[in-house]
């Protein structure tokens, strides 16, 4: 499942629920877990496409 779909699912699962500190904390932990799982470390010396282009556009 893609990161985008996983994040959307976190919010869809909690739609209609009253927002409590516990629910908000759980949602934040879920988002952090999803984002952490989606980060792929690059081997040393390998540059991203943005760095190779070097056009400075953000």
C-alpha cells in the first residue's frame, strides 16, 4: 500500500469519531509509523535526481 493511501486510511478510519487527546495521539503515532516505513535510505554516493539536475527549483 502506498504512503498516500495509508495516510488516507488513518483519517478515514477515524471519521465521525469525537476527537480526543488519545485519538489524536494515536493518529499522530500512526502517521509517524507510516512515514518512517516509507523512508528508504540511499546507499552512500548515490545522489537523488533533484541533486543531479541542480536547477535550484524547489
